[in-house]
C-alpha cells in the first residue's frame, strides 16, 4: 500500500482536539477518532472510491510554495503619503501540495498567497509585473485596492519574458484581495495567483503584538484527495465547483506541520484573512477562541464587530480579525463548513504561557484552584 501516512496522524490529533476542545495534548484514554478514518487510513468517509483505495502512484516532491503566515511587512502607522514601488513576478512551478503529492502552481513570487502588500491611504503605488521567461502562460493582476477599470488587469496582460507597469493611487483604506485576471481567471486563481494588499488609514491600524497573514483557497485536481504523484488541474471539477483540496496558504499542512501560528498568553494578535477561492465562501473560525474584533468584510471605515464566533468571508473578500489570547494551548483555525477539514483545511495557533485554570480546567468546578 502506498497510502499517505502523516495526514491521518495530523487528522487524528485534530479530531481528538475537535472532540474535546482540549488546548494541549489529547487524552488517549478517551474514545478514539472517526472510525472511517481508522478503516480507510485516510480522511474522508469509509466509502472511498476505487481510485483512492488503490493509491499506487509514485510519490512526488517539489519545493514548498507555502507563504509563512508571519512573513509580512511591518505596520506603517502614521506617516505622509508616499510613492511605493511593488515588484511582482509570475512564476509557474511544480510545488508540494501534500506529502507525496505535487501540483503545477501559478504564483506571485513563488509563494501562495503572494506577498502581502502594504500601503497607506493616498500612497501612489507603482506595480511592476514580470512574467518569467520559462512560463507557459500570460499573467496579469487585478488589485481590489485600485480605483480604475479592471483594477489593473487591462493594463497588465504580460506574456512570458515581459514586464508591464501601472500606477494607482490607493484612495480607499481597507484590506483587499489581488489576483491574476487572465482567462480562464478561475484557473489562475485556483492555481495560486492571489494575495492581499492592506491600505492603512491615515492614522495607521491599532497596535497589536503580532500580525499574521492567512488565505484560503481550493484546488481541483484530476485525481482525488490523498493520491500521490503530480496532480493536474481538473477543469470539469473547477466548473462544477467541487474541489478535492481546500487549504490555508497553498498546501495541506501549511499552517500545521510547516508553519503553525505562534503567540503568547496576554498578547493581542491580528490576522489578515482573505479568500482567494476562487469559488467557496469561508466560515472562518478559531476553535476555542473568539474574534474580539472583526473588521467585517475588511472594512476599515466601519467600526468592527465585537466578540464574534465565525466570520463569513467571500471569495475575493477578506476580514481583519483581532483577538486577545487568555488561555495557553493549541487552537485550530478552520472553515466551520467542516467537511473541508477532511480536504486539508486546518491551521494551528499555538499559544504559550502559564495555565489559566480560573478560566479553563478539566473536572468539576471544585477542582479549580480558584475555588
Ligand atoms: Cu495568471
């Protein structure tokens, strides 16, 4: 058998965490995980397709395309408007989608999502889009921060080996998606060509202790979830909107085994969260925590909602969320449409610090040292 090994292990741990809401290691004395997972050795239901039951393909390995969630520019804060130059390069490459499985990604700067761009309202932003000579396809960019027809897409169709430049003034503060807009647009987006641009208000954003950058996307592959080997885009599944994979930051395990989010008790963290999609709405949720401030639909000009459990984020949309961390342990980032968890959509927020048994502890109330 050539079945995936590490994902079921991750899923097992996560399933246990889901079942008991335990912030640390699961208690193995409790009932076991989903029986279908045990029976099939892989996530999903017990009635696996014949294809998935005989995964005899050869494992493939490629470079990681995962954008680390802590890799983003520092806050701008209060300053005068400036002229900013942004250099982006379209790169097509076969990268790691999951253990033993690769996919032909299309990227901005070799990572999914592309770089988090950061400007201040009324900055003049000069976009340079280069298309690598070795690429097969033309690429372009539409930034939702742009005020102007096409968001830049009509000015930037760039064949391999060429470069296009355009300039816009960022007159509206907010958190915006950008993406390739070359037909078939959905193919370029599903393959990884999306990212976020923050346009900070004149006074800057409220200070926080840490910021993270997370985006959700779906992939439509010719072979089912968990198959080894190089995967190609399935256009029929794309058009039917039936993805095989859903991922944070481009790949299965991106925000669990590869780059979990890390923070400390007492800190306030901000997540710039966006949905590249191209098709599915996210019900973004952090299991065991609350979104203390939700800048709903990424509006910076409306007051944030407070103490929200789940944020609804559309494709081509975003949300800025902030939460204060009170209790240590591992929190799970999910889309609460939880079937998607079985297709790879999971992240960890690992919080270190002293226990808060006054807020959370095993056993009856009398077991708490506070009583
Ligand atoms: Cu493209």
